[in-house]
C-alpha cells in the first residue's frame, strides 16, 4: 500500500476530484490536499475539478483555482478522489479517474467499495477531511490547509454533534485550532449563515412538512416552481432536512426536491433506530447510517410510500432489539 505522500511525490500532474453537488467536506478535503501539495512544491501541476462551488466557501484558499469544466481525454499521473462513495458520484469528472496512471480514494462512506488503485476507507471517520488529515504530515499542515480541513469536519459532523463525531474528531479539530484558524467565523459563515431567500424557503418547507407513521417520521418537498419563485438553487436547501430531524418525536426525516418531471433528490436523516444508508442504497443511492441520499422517480405519494415501507420495517425490527 502506497502512502498519499509517496504517490504525490511521484506524480507530475495531479487531478483532485470530489462528488457531484459538492458539500463542505468535499470542498474542504479537495482544497486541503490542493494547498498541502502546492505549499510544499509550488511548481507541481495540481488541479481541483468540481461542479460550481457555493460562494460561501470563497474564504478557502484555492477556491478561485477550482476548474468546473473537464478536458477531453484527461491522463493525469495521479487522481485523488475525496469524499465520493462511488465512481458515478464523480459525475462529469469520472474520466480523470479512468485515464489516471495511479489513483487513490480517501472516503468515509460505508457504501464505498474501493474503486481506486489505493483506497483509504474508514466509515467510522466523521469526514473525508478527518481521514485526509491522518494521511498528511502534521507539521506541514499550514493555517490555510487547516481552514479547509476544519470546514469539512464541522460540515460533516454538524459542528461536532452527529453520531459520527469521536474523540479523534475533536483531537484533530484541536490540532487544527492550534494552527491559528478563526474557527468561530468558519462555523458561522459557512455552516449557520443563511441568505434571506434560504431562510424563506426553509420556513416554507417546515411550514408545509407532513408527519407520518404516527409522528415518528416527517417529510417535506420543494418543487421546481417554488425554487424559481424564491430564486433559489439546490445548495440553498442545505440544512432543511437537519431541521426536520430535530422535530420532537421524529426518528426519521425525509426531505426531497424536484430535479425533473416526476424525479426527486431525496435526503434522509435518522436519530437512533433507522439505518438510512440501507434504504438509500436500496433505491440506488448511499451515504451513512444517520444521513443518506438517493434519487427517486414517481409522484411524491409514490416516493413517500416506497420509503415509508422501508422505514416502518426497520422501526419494527429495531424497536424489538432496543428499549428506545
Ligand atoms: P445529503 O442528504 O446531504 O445530500 O447527503 C447525505 C449523505 O448521503 C452524504 O454523505 C452523501 O454523500 C450521501 N448521498 C446523498 N445522495 C447520494 C446519492 O445519490 N448516492 C450516494 N451514493 N450517496 C449519496
Ligand atoms: Mn463527507
């Protein structure tokens, strides 16, 4: 097994990939490895390829160097894949992995099957950033790289509150704080801050949410026409499903938004009993035990009915084995 440092050392050109609809952990891990490589050798050809990234991450060093358009026949010496559970999640940048001489995947999704040459997968890690940190030379992690890593960790751990947070997560966060980062601003500006429109659409989604299975589950849906009305895009919907999950008595929250005719991007969250990654995987998606997603087709009624059957089954089975 080759170490990340060795692979980087031997590569002339490096492509760094994340997943479609990039989130804080994806962006943070990609830019962290970019800064880490560039700071050690500015002449090294390394490029981060991601779908357009939300402007709220513009404070991260390297943000303005992100490429959003793939080349024709890419052949990088090394392809580094971060936070992406499978090849398909690499989206339009998948050819970089296929054309690469060598590849390494660093990821924390249970559903990851190890699609690169070298695979560092740990489903117990809070984030790809936590795993990536463990691969880096601690002394060579700069304040800028620390800002990227800290951003990824707080996003995937919900600012250290999700069940994926461990003592190791906090130890690493502590080491990153020691690099002099402005952690309060990072948390406020990239995680909690909302534009007026984002607040409005969240309010609307909460107002129109519906509970099912005797109040143990809740769902809400945002249609394309609503998104157009409020002038929002999919990234403006971040945080809605987490808010639904917080509702008293709710074990499982479902949030979905329309991406096409009869097509919905579904986000699933749970508290204690339901393994939502299994449900998402059944419908062609994936993710983690308490946070997962997939794309589903049909009417909203169909989608909820299909999900509900799986949730109910798990609730029934898991209640028998627990006293929650
Ligand atoms: P979210 O609900 O925030 O979009 O995603 C929650 C988690 O599930 C994330 O870790 C994300 O990587 C994963 N996830 C969401 N959608 C999909 C999907 O369509 N396929 C796979 N494999 N994972 C997904
Ligand atoms: Mn992640």
